[in-house]
């Protein structure tokens, strides 16, 4: 049950190889296989009906679910919905429909509302309001996951970087290999993120100055703090439950090697 719970959370958090080299093209069949001529849509009516009955907006304006009020019958309906989704030949659908499938599946399976609400709200705010580009956001999340030693999130965010966030592979690989990033602005961003994390919010003034001179704002310093907060939820959950890497992320599997040495050396200073 614990491991099942871990799969649920880790899948949502993505929202949601031992070699550090770029993935080979033939390893990406999981993401590349689709049928764009297939115009069929997957029905999520059962889940939408569930939300219509139990979703409410709390005093803080955050959508919440009355999990304690869910009837036995509706739990069975939700289980049936999940069963039907997992039995679908998902690779025969379009990529757009596949994405909707994964998002709804993870939503339905999430059963820790207090973590879910905190993570999803923070993640949404970071993606929407931080002012960082999609590529910059992914760099921040990759650096945090690397420094926290999260193998699952490194694999997941490397996949996101390659396929959805327009991060140059040489940048992603540099983070994974703990090597300098050639792109000057992204290098400054990665350094600022790492410093914020390792200094526990007490970064060196010179690093902050470099960050500001690169065109970033004081507000974005706080947005890095937000990113550290939300990734702590996902990184630590994966550590706690030793979440195995999903098939979708296998080509970007990551093994912790160097980060612990740097953390040790940082605190020796």
C-alpha cells in the first residue's frame, strides 16, 4: 500500500539511465508512439461527476475535495474509472489525448489531499506567475532535484526538459553531470538556485548581484524559494517511498553520484 501511494504521488508530482549522456532516439518510443489520426476522446465523465459532488472551494479560495464524505458507492465508481483508464491502449490515441489521460489518471488516484492541495497550488503559481520562461523553470526544478538527490524527479524533469520545456539537451546534461552550463543566463540561474538551497535562504551577496545583473528580479528570488518548497514535497516523498522510475522516464534514468560530495564540501566552508 505504501509503494502504491508513492506511485500515485510521484506521478502527480511530475505534473508529474545510469549514463548521463543524451537519450538515444530509439529509447523514446513511449512518448513518440501515437495515432494523430485517431479523433476519439477518452471520457472522464465518471471523474467529473465525482468532482461535481464532492469538490468545494475553501475559505482560502483553494479547491478541495470532501474525501471524508465520499460514499462507498462513489469510491467504487472512482475505482472503476481508474480501472477503465489503465486498461486503455493509450498509445493508439493522439498525443493531446494521451496527455489528458495521464493528468486525469493522477488526479483521480491522488489520495493525500493536504499534500495534493499544497503542491498543486504552489506548482501552478510557480508555473504561471514566477516570470521565468518554461525552460528557466525546468532548470530550477532540475537543479533542486539534483541537489536533493532525487533520482525519480531528475528522470522526470529531464524528460520534461527534453520534450516539453525547450531546454537545450546540453543544458540538461550539464546539470545531470554537474558540469558548467555554457548558456550564461541559465548558468547564473542555476547557481542562484543552488546557492539558495544549500545556504538555507542565506545566499552570498555576490551571487545575488550576478542574478540581478542577469535581468532577474527580487521577486524571482522568492519564486526560487517557492520552487524549493514544492520540490521538497516531491523529492522527499520519493526518498521516503523509494519510488521506482516509470517506464516513461527510463531513458533519462538518473543515479545519485556527485551531489552528496558537494553538499558536504559546501558546509565545510
